[in-house]
């Protein structure tokens, strides 16, 4: 596979070398307290992509994330550009400006090492893990809806001048390798026997059915075209329940290294799709899960409602102020926003379905199902999610509300 250049002086950092390195970064010594001889560092990597460390000092701790020149979970056989850290750093600044307090605090940055120093969220838990454990967070839907609206609307033509939007497109245009990877693993790989795909035993027949479904593949292709061609807003690009950290009263979004100017609905659909995966997985986890499954559906519906409310508050039909000014006040702007929300909702459902299918038939699976030890039960839960996802993709224009979507998810779970 193609290799990618690294900055001059780039080297993979180990835990032992981090204290001396961090001592020279403004703001870090003050956060940790004392000097580097009193700091301890340990690797805490658990994602697919990067090396991650926690560094502790007498006064506090930080998390250090370094992009590797390959995908960590696969190894050097899959090279990947370390420049993704540059786009993550830019996205943290841009999104942090619009949604303050909803990302980790950015503390330090070394572009030559593709290394970001940020706030330690060790008191938070990964949302995916919390959902598997049956935990609930009352503000989750409101927090995520607000984050989505503020990061998406305020980086779009609804709130930016043409010149500012153009500069933002240019700032993220270089993240093309990650965009291409998303296209391959979300919209293409699940629909043929791609080499790195894997299936839960017992899922072979349903996988073959999906791969021979012409209407489904046509729908996935339409969503791929939207993904490629719709530079609406600065999207996170890999927003799912594994990139959300939660504790009671606080919700943070992490890991925007896949950020680029893309369709708003991709981020929204990715989150709703992952919540629907969590819902479908509930019968496979210990305990009585009926109420928790219902809460997950309520959260998905509440997320969209919060996004739509905030969208109406933030969005203007034209940030340059040139939308038919002579008829301002006659309802034209409201009608335009209504139409935009209808379009975004339909695309959200399409992207949700595509992301759900990808996580079962594609290369990268999710712990919602992987933590179900009984394989037939896991396969049954995945089948519910797959059939729900197919309906979302094929019926994305006829489903007009989250009430219809949650009713569909309940019916599929009940075997109807």
C-alpha cells in the first residue's frame, strides 16, 4: 500500500520520553505541577488509530495523543497519514469555538510529531461502554443535539460568509485520504467480500442477501455521492458512541481527526445509527433491558429534536444577507429552513442505515455486539439491526419523523 510522508524530525514517542518532551510545551508544566522528574507516563491506547498516553504530575494529569504512520490496530501493513493530527487539531479549535465546553480542552500541540496534548477526561466513560452497562445520562440528547447544531450550522453557509466558508474548505481539503477511507469502508466494502470484512458466525446468509440487493446498493451509492459532493459544514467525520465521553452532567466529543467539509447529516446519522445499534444489542446483555432500550430510542429522538430546535435558532438562509431582502418577514426564510430540515432528516436516515450496516458486515465492528458472548444471540441482535438499517436506507424519504423511526426500531426488535 502507498506510504505517506512524515514531518522532518517525526519519531514515534514512548512513555519514557514524554515527560522531557512535555516540559518544553507552554502550559503543560503548570497543568502537571513540579518538574518532569516527578511526572509519570503510561500508554492507554485502546482505539484503532493512534498511540494515546496519560501523563500524571503532582498537580494534575493530561492525555497525549500521537498519530502513527499506520493504523495502530492493523499495523504497518496499512500506512496512514500522520497529517490527520493536524486536521484534528484544527477541528478541535474550530468546533471548540462554536461548542465551548463540549470538547476536551486543548493544551499543547507539536505538528512535527503529530502530537496533541489535551485535557484528561478520566472521570468520564465512553458512551458506548456506558450503554452496554445499562447506564443513562439525562442530558445526553440535549447535549449532543446542541453540539451537532452548533458545530454544523456555525460552520456552514447558514451562518458563515462565502469568504469564511471558502477558507474553511481550503483548511480541511488535505484530509482526503481519510475521506476516501470512509467512502470505502462505509459505502463500498460491506456490499462485497472485501478482504478485511468479517462476519459473526451465522450471519453469512443475511450478508449474501444484502450483497445481492440491487435497491439497497443503489441507495448506498446515492449516500456515497452525497458524502463526496456535499461540502456543507465542518463535520467530525467519525462521530459515534465510541467518540463521546460522558459523566453525569457533562458530555464531550473526542477524536475529530476525520474532519472535513461534508454533509451535515453524516454526523447526525452516524450518532443516531450507533444509538440504534445500541438499542438492537440490548437483549444480548445481562439484566432486564426493556426500559433501557426504550431510553436509548428516546435519546435518539431527543437528539434530533434538540438539533432541529437549535438549527432554527442559529440558521439564517444566507449569511451574506442577500436572500430576497425585499420580502423579508413574509415567511420565506422559515419555509426555507423547514425544507432544509426535511432534506437533512432524510439524509440522516440514509447515513444512519449505511453506518449500521458497515459496523456489522464491514471491517470494524462495535462492542455493543462484540461483548455478547453467546454467538447465536449476537447474530440475532445484529440481524435486527441490519434489517432496521435496510429499511432506513430504502425508506429514508418516506419516513418523516423520529417517532416513525423509533416505532420501526421497536417493531424490528419485536420480530414484526
